[in-house]
C-alpha cells in the first residue's frame, strides 16, 4: 500500500489543480481544480474539534482557496485550529464563536459546516440565507423534515449545497458505479454494507458545571436545552438522540449512499430495523449493533449492518459494500479499490486506484482521496463542473438511515411512499419525521 508523505500530497494536489492532470482509474479521470488567481474562494469553517479541523486543513491546501474564518464554541478548539491554519498558510483566519456573526462577513464565499448533527441543517440554512454556498458534513440533517427543507433552500436561494459523502468523488468508486450500470455483474439486485469499530463505554454522566472555555448555549443552538453532563462533549453526543443520530448516520450514510447509487434507487417502499445497546450498560441511547433492510420499487433490496463495539472485519475490511447480481458480484472494501467476482464467486478482476489507497483515520479516508470532494465543491462554485453530491442526492442518502432509525425506535415495519420516502399510515413513526426546537432557533425557509 502506497502511503503519501505530506510533501507528496501537496505535490499531488498542486499537479491535479494546476495542470488538470488526467490521472486515470481504469480510464476514469479525476476531477481537476482549474482555478486562476482571480477566482479565489474564501471559506469559513464551523465546528473544528475533529472532522472540521481536518476539513479546514484540506481546504487550506487547495490552490486559490483561503480559510478566512474559523468558528467554534470551544475557545480552546478555536485557538488550536486558528494556529494550525496560520502555521500552514502564513495567514491567520478570523475567529468567531457564533456562526451567525461569521456569516455576516461579506468576504466569505462558502460555509464549511462540521458541527454536531443537530446543527447541520440549521447552519446550512443560515449559510444559504446569508448568500453562501455550503459544504455540510454528513448527515445533512438531524431529521427528515430538515433534509427536505435543504433541498428547497438550495433552489430558493440559488446556492450550492454539497454533502460530505466523499465517495461520490472517488474515481475508483465512480468507475465501479459505471461498471455496474454497464452490466458487469448482470442486473444488480441486492447490496450489503457494513461498518465495525471497537468503541468503548461512555459511562454514566454526571451533571457538572459547564467548562469556562465552552459556550454550551451556542453548542446546543437549535436543540431544546438540556443540562450539561461530563460524558457528552466533544464526541459522545453522537449516541444521544437529542443531538446525535447514531452509527447509522455517523457512518452508515456512506455505505448506504454508495449502495443506492449502484442499484439506481432513491426512496424505499419498506424499511425494517433491529438491534440494541448490547455491549455496555451506560448512557449510550442509540444502538451499538443494528441491521437495517430496505426494499425498493425496482425489485432490489439493501441491508446495512453496524457493529460499533466489535471490530471483526468482513471481506478484510472494517467497512464496505457488496453488490450481488445475476452474473456475479462487485466488492468495494471501504476505499477506492474494488474487485469483481463471477457467478461462482471466483475473482475475475481487481481494480486498484491510481490515486492511492490511503489508510483510513478517525477523521477520514486520507487527505488525497478526501480532497477530491472539496476540489469538486470549489470547481462547482466556479462553474467549471457540477457537484458530485448535490443536496438532492445527499438528502435521500441521509433519509435512508433516518428511516432505519425511525423503524428501530418505533419497533415497526415502515411502509413508505416510493415518490418521496414519506411514511404511510404510522402515526408514531411520523412523529419522528421532525423534532422540537429551542424557541427562536427553528430553521425556516
């Protein structure tokens, strides 16, 4: 496995950007960044404790892109990210605690939103209403109603909204999708995806005073107020329904996006889910083990499985997808490579990405691969290409795991309208289509 050094990553991005290099994966071209000095984009990044800091770093390395502002509700995180970007670029970004203040800046062209899930859609709405394009981390919304609102907002305010399901910009995955469409395994009719990890217990939280360096009121933002506890921030909010969305949206969004892309499906007709918090007894509310199965109107189905607390791999990978067809199978083991097996299971071809399979980290798939999605966003703003994951697609790929969680939480089989994914004749499930908001914080069109 080739591992790129920092210098070689920079060289790759420079060559891709300035030369529009035609690196190929089985003749599929990389998206090129073709900016000129008068096309500089200035981005403001919100929420930089982990993934957001990583995105800020990647954006700062792109030609003609400047990270002009950093916004975080934790003063320690804010100072750390600003120091990082200043060290990388020689220019100090402006500091903000409140994203609303940051968005007042006329110098910012785009918002990069990577706060906790309950903030994703409200921040995106604020961004487009302020005239900014938005790159929002997955999932694009905390609940289905917010996702539908974002689709309408992109059209109403004529702004681009790209979701961070970065595999849409991986050239190897793109080529695999084209091979499926061309019938390489016959008609693909079933896809299976998985994600595994070895997350530990989060224990039982204690109500304690809010740390001086954290603006907890702004951290909660749109969510109805809850007291601060010591096992919530900065990561464990993922496992509380009030702020997070569980492993299904934290990671499953990626696999479900690729699977529905490969099967050529949008909204399901039926959703079933099972699982639970099996490994530990603690404050963790979402399932640590979960299966979700979907049926679609074109006679296909998808199953996704998560094991947050048992990292045993499948197909040699802790995450990935398999497509089953009438004439064989296609496996994408988590990254940008893939392989094809015939109907007897024999390996007939293995495709290695020329971009380089970078080992996954706790914040992404590696700088070289992940940067391609950001390049696509920047070039789309410039009008040089189109988004690989516009919000119209991101909303559907977010809705699928949301429906899975609704099925799990209500213990029911969901029957859905195949035209829009809306739940049919299930009042308990329909209540979870939206959420309550803190007074004055509800996102509006």
